[in-house]
């Protein structure tokens, strides 16, 4: 019997970045943020500063996400590169993909859902197949109502609203040709109106808002374009008499100035260009109108405030003052080497802004001012994560923090935020030790067990990537201080002084250490060169006088490492949380694929891509002399996984050549150079062996393979391991295994479809303990599973960390 229970499993933490598309994120009026993260939709609760769940169903990148509040319920719409649109509904507390709409033949780029007064829903969608589809949902059934071919031009974005004072839907679409195309639905027929032209480049974003002017309802349409301008068009009722000769229900005439007269049945409207907003220097990607709010007397008011996000790394709020639109608020990021923002949204009360940028990162600002006449927008802690597949994860030797590396060329460190204002203990990214020009494939934190504490390598890690070099990083003082403050831990003093932090010199490729007594003016020259710009407007309090928002002094303080009391925000993570690089180890001929540390921390084993035995050799490095001390030639193809036994006597390796091998270190004196001999080798599986692991007592070995099996091996005679327990075949390739660190033979198994299960091995038989429920699990291949060795909280819960090609890092609490 298979138990799909969450009784024993809780998902404590998900870290994942936002997709790099304009409409990938939406902040619902229920105060939840839904965003596209790889091929799933993530739900983020800004109040708890936590990603609460992930919705799995799409098979490729999610392009657009939208919340809809309809008939008292909240729904989510998402569109994807897999050519589908999914309508998610909350059924019995679970988000379910209630409807999947398939008509597009290419990726769906934009969607917009509109709740109709009759209880139905309209949905407009556009895609790379150059067709705009209009769908209508009647009584929970979707029908394709109308299609508008747009070839040869592609449409990027869709918006819908009602013509002021009527229930006639109007749809605006924009894209590559720089024109806004208008259609209305009159008596259940979609009719094309005129185009609004003016933009000189692609239109990236369209959004409508209805407001009341002189007790008449009017409509604004804002359009943002790659020509760096924002245009605001106004639709308002007109007092002109209808044309005498006109018998048609819908007529329009172009006015001599920029605009149109429009007749719909007996009503007249004018459509004119209200203003052009010019302040951004680069492409304008995202626009969002302030949500309507309720005044103290309970009436609904619509503030005229427009938020714009641009590639020039700024986010602005525009509002009309004395008839002119001005950008009254400018926030953004300073320094670093990023591109700008793809989109931004207001919170339901309009007091916060959330923007997502090129690095998949969120930026959250909150207006902390009590005084309504003066605003003070300050950066807030938010969630973060990799924006490309995660390739490896590793706990530190004392289980205080978790490191992950990925194809987005970053290494990130996460720890528990003990003093989260909500009272809940959450996990947050607290540092970005390595940001590099190459994809990082593997990492290992140096072990300090076997009585070698006081090891000078405590809190160091090795990482290897596509550049054939192993780099060694050491935690700086600022990181240890931040870890102690945020996680509420006592950090033991070290005999030797750690550097304060690190930075990368203007033309350098390595993280160079910074020391406490270093003259800030030297750092200033560094930071000035590595394009740290200081905009007085962008400093933390830019709305004040000049003496508050600093010039250069501010730049240096932001880039200089410091101890953080709260999890750092993106600008700090990018600029001032690097770890200094202490060594480089050369020797591998190809890209490094795998690296692991012995439990004592003295020996490091690494492997690289190989198609013959010499290339596929495992290299052993001695960290006391920083030299290569052994080359183990055994496998004929890339070694993809290695692990030392708990007493450091054996090294297990698994490879693409479908074999696993065990090497023994015959040198008993740990002070001498190691002497590794191959003692066992077996062609264990029919396909590549992805992962191998030693049980807590080194009695059992588990190997996992693409042939969908896990095999358990035991040393039945000296130096001879035999297959002792068959495990039932899995539905997918098995990509990761890890034994729990407690005295029992329980194995975590991760599959290529992202699912994880726990198995118990006793008396030569295997039994399934439980499967993790799919809505907690990854949606793509699990790259690595690792248990937290020490129970840092003392509450008896085991913690399992996992990293996956679905771009997310997750931490589960498991009760056995």
C-alpha cells in the first residue's frame, strides 16, 4: 500500500526566481503574489515573506500569470511556452488546474481575463502563432468565441475593460508593429475598431483603468513601449450629437487632431491621446494602475497613479498634478551589473510595490510614511532564488546554512531567519558567495568531523564549473556575523582573523578579500570603477533633502560588506556578500562535474567530463598542502557522483559507464599522504548511474540509475559488495538518493519527474514509508538530495534539502 501522506512531511522552504517575462507576476487582491518560476506557478505570501506552494501542470516556461476575483472566488490564469493556458481554481483548499485551453499552435505570450456582470468570464490570449483568441466561460465551460489573425505581426500583450457607462467589453492588443489595435464586443459579435498609433517600437504592456471625472465614467489606457515612452489614451463620453447620416450602430471618424470620435448605438465617445510620459532612458516593460481602494466613508475611489518598470533599472509612480503627469516617486537598484526590471505591481492597498528584474529577483518597496503628503519608500525583505536549473546543494558541516549553485552562475547561501517579525521562522537567502562568468556545476562544503574541529577550513567551500578550475572560498567575517544575528546562533571565535568580505576588482575574475582596517577610499576607487552608480534619488531615503540621500559616501557604504540584522535585499546580496577566494586548483582537462569532501575535511575528490579513462580520472587533493595527491583512473566515462564513507576509509564513485567503484585509503595515519587503491568495481546498472550514498554505519550502499532502479549493496565478504535487496522498479529514472544520518536504514529517493519518496530497509527487504505529496515536490529532475546532519533546532525533526532542474531549492521537515 502506498501512502501519499503529508503526515510526516512539511515543506519549510522554497527558493526560486521569477521568469524573465513582462507579465510573469501578479499581486492579487487577496494579498498573495502568483508568479511564473520555470515551468510552475509559485505562490508567495509577502506578509510571511515565504513562498507557500507551487502549482505543477505546465511542461515549459510560464510566460504570463494573472489573478481574477470572480463571484467571490479567486482564480489564477497562466499561459506558457507549452502552448496552453491553464485556469487554476481552489477546490477544497487545493489549487487544481481546472481547465486547460489548447488552441494556440505556438507559445502563448499574453493573457487577460475579465469578469463579466452576467457571471461569465472573458479571456483574451495572444501568442507567437500571431493569432489573438477570445474565449468565454459559461457555467464552468470554456468556448473559443472569436479569433483574430494578426499575421505577419506578432501581438505581445492584451488588455480588456468595459466602454465607460456600458457593459460593452473593449479589448486592446499591442505588439511588434507599435500600434494599439482596438476591438469591441457588440451584441455578441467582435468588431474591429481603429488603431492607435504613435509608438515607434514594440509595445510591451497595456493596461486599462476606469475613473470618474465630472461625475462621468471615463477610461484611461496606458501603453508602454520599447521606445522608452508611455502613452496614456483617454476614452470619454462626448456631448456631440450622433452624425445625422449614420445609420450603422458602430461608426468612427478620425478627428483632425490625434484622436477619434466613436459612435456606439446612440452614444458618442471620444478617444484622444491624453499625454506622453517621458523619463525612462530604456525600454518600458511593465505598467500597473493603482488598485481601487475604499475611503474611510466606505466609497470606492480610484487613485490615478501609474507604476512603470523599465530596463533602465528604475521603477516610477506617475500621477497627474495640475493637469500634467509627473513621476512623483522613483525607486530602483543601485550598482551591480544587472539589467533592469521586467514588470511591477502594486499591493492591494497601494502601499507597497513589487518589481521583478532580469536576475529573476524581486524588489519590494513599502511606503513607510504616516504623512500622506510626503512619501518614504523603503526596501523590504523579500524572497529570492535561482533563475536557472540548480546543479548542486550542500549543508555546511555544522548544519547552520545551506549552499546551492546553479546554471545562473551564482552560489547562494540560505539560513533560518529566527526573528522574522511575523513570529514564524522562515528561511531566507543571506549571502551570494560566488557570482561567476561560468555555469557552476558542483560544490562541496569542507567537512570538519573526525575530531578535527578548529580546522582552518571551517566554513569554506569548493566549487567547480565549466572552466576546469576548482575554486575555494572562505566565509568572511560579515557573513558569520550576519548568520549569527539572523539565525540567532553563537558563532565561535576563530584564532586567525577572517577577512571582512570580498569584492571583484574592475578587470579581475576572482573575489579579492577586504579587511576591516582597509581604507574605505581604496574601496571607493574600486567601487567607482565597477559601475556602482549612486543616484541620490535611489538611495534609501531619496524623497528627502539632499543631506539625507547621500552621494558618494552612500555608494561606498552600500558596496562595503556589513553585518545585516535582517536578510539582505537584492542590491546587498549582489554587491556586498561575496566570499573571498583563497585558492584555485588546476589539473582537470575538462569541465568539472562533481566534487566532494572527506568527513575530516582534509581530502577533496573531484571529477570532470570524460570520454576515456584518463579524462574520467578522479583527482584527490590534500587541503593541508593544496596539492593533488592522487589520480584514480578507473571509470571510462564521466564520474557523476562521489561520496566518502563516514570513517573516510572508502570513496564511492558512480559513473556514466554504468559502474560504481569503491576505493580504499590504505594509509592509516591521517597525517601522511593518502594511498587509494581500487578494491571493488561492478557494472551495477543497465543505464547511467546518477547517484550513490553510504548509510550511517557504512554497512549499505545505495546506487540510483536511469534504468529506473535503486540497488542496495552490502560488504558480504571482505572487499566484496553484493546486491542484497532489490527495490521495486520506479516509474521514472532515479536521479538522487541519500541515507538519513540517524541510526536507521531509511533512504530518500528523488526521481526525474521531481517526486521524492522515503524507503526503509530492514531484514533484507525494502518497504515504502511514504511518497511526498506531488504538490510539495519538484516538477523536474531532482539533482541532489541531502539530509541535514545535525538537528540544529533540537526538535527531533529531520530536514531534507533538495535541488532540481526546475530552478528551485526546497527544504522539507520529515517526522519518522
